[in-house]
C-alpha cells in the first residue's frame, strides 16, 4: 500500500552506508523526507510503497546494478513520473549514454561535490514538477478530447506529416502514433463521395491562407462510417504558415438528426413516407409535370372494414394488417409505374407510396402515357388487397376503395388533387366499396352539398328544436285498432322546410352524428310511449329504428337502458328495429348484444325483412320478436304473384317460428285484405295514416 507523506520525498539508493549518510547530511535540512535503500531490490520495494519524487541511484551495486534498477522502476506504474539521478564513478561516454537509455533524468559522477548536491537536487525537482504538470495537463486535455470525441491536429505547409493528437488517431480507427499521417493517406480513408470536396477545400486554404469549417465522412478499416466536423484556422510560426485544426466526431449527432428526420417524414409502422413527406413530394412532382407538360395521377387508397379488424382482434392485429397491406401495395406496383422524383435524396425505398394516417394510403404515378394504365394499376391494387390475410393466426378479409384524380385536369395544386382523390374514394364507399372511381366535378358538388348538410345538421342537433319525431300508426289486422307506432325522424330545416330521413340520415351515418341523434330520438320516443301507454288502451309498442352504426356502437345498450330508466317506460313497450345488415356484420357480437337487450325486456324486430341476407340461421339463433315485410313486396302483392308468394312465405315462416309480422307501405284496401287473409298480424301505411306529429297523436 502506498504511504502518503507531506512534502517532496527523496530516495537514496547505495550499498555503501557511508555514502548514504553523506548524501543525507548534504540534503538536510532543506529536504526532510529522505528514505534509504541499500540495494536495487529494496529500492523497487520502497518506490512502490512511497512513490518518491526523486531517486539518487548508485550504478555499481551487487546483484542488481543501478541500470537494471532504473529500468525496472521506469516500467512500474507511476515510474515514468519520478526524477532519477544516477551516481557513479564511471565517466565513460558509453556509460552516460546507457544511463539515459534506461531512463535516467540526470547523471552525477563521483566524487560528489556535496555543497552543490542540494542545489542540483532542487533544480531537478523543480524541472520534474514542471514536467509532471505539463504531463498532467496533456493527459487532462487528452481525456477531455476523448470524452468529447474531439481531436486536434497541426500541419506545417512545408512538412508532409500531420501532427495529430491521440484522439485523432482513435477517430480514424488507428492506435495513437500507429503511423505517420499525411494528407495523402488521410484522403485515402475519406468517403469517396467526400474526397473531392475535402481536397478542394484544403487546396483553397493553402492558396488563400484562410481556414475552413466543413464536415466529411471517414471509412474505417472495419467498414464503419463516421462523420467528422473539421474546423481550422491558420497561424504563423516564425513567419511560416501553419494550419491548425480540430476534428469532432459528430456521428452520434448525425444519427440523431437522421432519426429526427425519419420520424418527421416517415411512418414508423410501415416505413412509408407520411403525409408531410408525401405532400412535399407531390408539390415537387407537380412542378416537374408543369415544366415538362406531363400528366400525373394521384390514387387515394382506403382500406374497407379495417375498423372491424381493430375492434374485434385488437390494435396489434390492426397494425399487423396495415403492415401487410403496405407491403402488398409496394410489391404490386411495377417499377415503371412508380414516382421517381428527387431520387438522389431518397433514403428509403418506395418513396412514391405514402401512408397518410390510419388506413389511408396514397400512390403517385407520373409521366402517364394513357389514363388506361392508371385504371389497370388501381384494379391490380384492389385485387391484391382483397386476398385473404392471416393476422395473429386468424384468416380475415378486407377490401379497398380507390379514388383517382389527375393533374392538371382535376387540379393544379397538391391540396386540391388530394381532396379530389379523397372525394372520389368516398364515392366508392357510398356505392358499396371494393372498387375505384375517377373524380368528377359533379362528385365535388355533391360532396360540397353533403358537407353543408352535415354542418347544418350539427347546428340543428345543438339547437335542439329543429329535429322532430313523427309517428306512424301500426294497426292490428284482426280488430283494426292502433296497437303501436313507429317513430320516424324529421328535420324542420330553417330554409328547406320539412326534410325526411332520406335527405339527411345517410349523411348523419357517414359523419357519426347518427349516434347523438339516435340517442336523442330514443329518449324522445320513450317519453311519447310513456304518455301513450296511459291514454291508449290497445297500445303495445313504440318502434324505434337503430341504424347499423348505432347498433354496433359500444354504448347502445347503455343508451337504451338510460332511456327506459329516465322515462319509467316498461321495457316491453319498446321495440327496436334493426336491419339485417347490422346484425350480419358481426354475428358473434350481435348475438351477445341482442340477448342483453332481450334480458332488459325490450322487443326486437328485423326491419325490411326479405331485402337483405334473409338467413334462416340468424332467425334460429337471434332472439327476434317481429319480422317487418318490406314495402317493395307489399307494393306488388295484389298484381304480382311472386311478391304475393314472398309475402305469404314470410308470414308463414314467422308463424312457424312463433314470431309476429308487420307489413309496411299498405296503401290500398286490396293489400289490406290480402295481408289479413295471409295471417299478417300488423299493418302500417298511408291507407291508415301518414306519420303525424306528437301533438296530433
């Protein structure tokens, strides 16, 4: 263990005790921390223990002489920092040279001039202290440079060799001072794309005597690429210009910048460009097309039924499906179809395709030869995306709706082209999905109309006095009394007058407003049903329609339960009418929900029966109470034997299953009589009454 002693320590090493005494007396009292060793071995042990500042070392000793002892001490930790003065009677040049070769700081010959010894020792200690401080500062600088990944270098223009710090060597993937560095062999390890720039910059600095501030990449022998920031200035040393520089390893910063750029411009799930990136590239493509008088096409791709996957299998499955869909889009498009803009800056493949967000993708096609090729691309995409997916071990299906707009026919800016392609895509959605549609200006006008209606509908819902419920009576075919009512929505528009559901319900569904409207209608209908249950002797039900979106909403059960509780309406007086498509969309969830509603006590009816799937299987499994025969069959029931046969079959089916039936759209007495003969329980239509307002009930 090293002993710590205050003040400077001198170690005297000599096998002659008299010499040691004389040396101690010569140094005393100016030196107080003096230790002695009588052999080289003992000297090494004491050095390890005390770490002296100076050693007076005799050359001629038994066993281990001074040369061997000096060499051994220099090899020890901290051995380089001690001053060693070798003392000997030998005065031949080769002996002196040997002393310095093994690491001696100074050399003294015997006989020693004792009065001068103390001064000599103080001079050597002072010089050694300065050397220690310089070495310490150098080590601190080297450590700081290593931590900061910063190195320094110097180049005398008259010398080929660069004087570099250890950190510069480490940056270049070499051991410090491994070999001499020249500008020529430095250029050899610079990235090929940066060599010309660096050469031109240094040449310009030599000519103009001005420094520079640049970045370039280095190729290490292990294949690693690092980025260096090189900043220089020029100074003069005795009239000679010298280029001084610092090298900073900024690879980590560059990587961070690249990651920030990636997150700003790319979708992390699919590795496709995001909306911001795509809009920039779209603007560039339009500029190129304008300059070359070319056309381009923008395809807006939206996955159909994606929400169903997310809701049933979870978001992880949804992410997996999105990645698979993105890969299919990438592989489906031929290279000749792809956008090839700004390729020199493209760091990722397939930069022509983008994910705008959610389940929306875009594709840009440039330099079109004909519009037919765009249709071919769209159809190939639709076919590929319609193939089965295996997500989390389960086989599932989706499809795609594709809207297409063209530059310059459908717009001359990126925003307009994207808006029009989006409009065309929604037209596909409205027409059954799984197809493509070219944009038309009539379509745009229709969209503007829908957006206006949606805004006005939101305002009507907020105001609360424009939406109305009208009630159409349902008649018992056996005794002719009113037994129930169907609640039907009306909108008392401030400028367009009274609007039927045909004018706005579809917009309410696509915008999601149907949830709030449906909740309001359910509560209003239950309030009215509560009043009717008191005043009408034969009143048995209030029928309320649930849209597919409303039925599949997570809160529908709570909405029904809340409406019944707030109005104190007996549950059996409420009949919920559901379309076949709403329950077929997700059979398993539908069964659970219908059974919960049935336990609540409400009645359940299938609206427009016969126009949808008409599956006997769901009639067997679902707790249905009533089948409503659609008006399209009732219209032709008198004159068309097929319509009559269908109506008769539905009535008989319901009787066999223990269900009741109601026929919609009864307008003539002949229809009434025929349906009564068939055994239909309830009748509804203009023959009996149009839908009427609540104050006329």
